[in-house]
């Protein structure tokens, strides 16, 4: 059975679809899946053994987007089942233009119940298959690497916006407390390299000897493998946070403006959420509307250090 899956745009959301995709495959065990979506999302999911083709959505990269969608639809071809985890009008157009027999679009309003985003995606797939299967663990098919020494990962970035970001000096002050027992790896996208560089410099100034800055140097596949092998991880609410949950990495996740009950790590028993219960949070804004950033300012390095010690 030929199935087209359009992934969510963001890396974290793509990872959160994986229990739903596994349940889709249980309903259609002979599935041959084509993935379509953003580069980061497609690369994260493309190692699945049921994926036979992957196509990057480049419809925004110049020219008329409707024309570009039409061309992509012809490149993708026709499917027995076409599913989009996005609710955009262009997703609806794309699936229609493929001429696929059955087409389903994720509608945020329909599944906007007060529950975890993993469950919402799973509800969407359950409605398609008719099988009421619970969402199991997150699952990726990139093998975790094995480090020679205990390794602590730092992920300071958050693509969504500055409101979600804790401060580089606080990440450094937290990590230095473990530098005598752990090698330290800093992760980040190319756009987050400056933040990672600041943390690296601070750590070295504090006397840390074993610091590796991988910001902007990994593919998504490599990122998954490297995070999967960590012994301890401290991260913003981000895609890498969800990757860590796949591999049950002991993780401290820092939350401010976002809804921790909806987008925290799914089924990682080795995880702790750091957040402050403020009247203004969660505001769900990319930039702090009050210009105070109190939801992040009130989280201290000591908070993080104590939380990480409990996970060791």
C-alpha cells in the first residue's frame, strides 16, 4: 500500500508524530511510505524501514508557490492514502493535486483538546485507521553512538523564538558543575552557533578541559545519534529535547512561554521540567511581550544543577 505522509515543519513536532506513524503502520503493515516536508523533519524520519522515498518541500524557494506545489504533486505522484500532519491550505492543495484515493488533513481545531501533542497526532491517525491504539513511545531509527566517557549535552537554542531561550552564561555555569565527571558537547543549528560559541568560551574560562562545540556541524541524523548516546542532557524546549526522549536520555528541560503539559518530553521517565509558575506564563509568544523575560530569568543555575544531580 502506497502512503504519502506530509510531516510537520518543526523537528520536535515531527518526532512527536512517531507513535502515530507506528500505529498507522500497524493498521497497514504492507505500507510503503513516501515522506514529504521540511528538510529537518524528513531527515529525522527517513531512516524508518517502511520509508521508500523522501521529498523535501522547497515550494517556498522562489517563484509562484501554487505553481511549485503543482510541480511537486506531479513529482510525488498518486497514492492509496495521503496524510498531512499540517493544516495549511497548501497542504490540502498538494494532497488534492496528487489525485490520491484517500486524503486526510490534520485539523488543529478538531484535535485541540487539553492533552499532549503526541496524543493529538495519534487521535488523528486513529480516526483514519479506525483502530483505537494508544500512543506508545517516541521512535526514531538512528542508532545512538557510544561515547568513551560519560557525556553531558547542552542544547541552548530554540528555533521558535528568543522567549524560549535560557541564557548562555547560565548554561555554562550549570555545566561547569559537572565538568569534572563529564565530557561536554554543545549542540545547535547553524543559526545558533553564536550562542554555542559563547557557552564554549565561558566553559573554557571556567576551566573546563573537555568541551566539544558541534553547533552547525551535524546533520539531523548525526544529531539524533549523538544525543541518543548522552548520559545527561540540559535543553530548552526544542526539537533536540524530543530526540532525547526517544532514547530515554536523562534530561532537564527548561520551559518558559510554552505549554509544558502539551509539548514536554513524551514518556521519558528520566526527565525533569524546570519552570516557574508565573501569571504571564505560558504566553506562547516568540518574544516576551512584557519585555521582562521573567519566566527564564527566575530559573537559576542552582535550580538546574540540583535537578541534574537528582537524575545522575
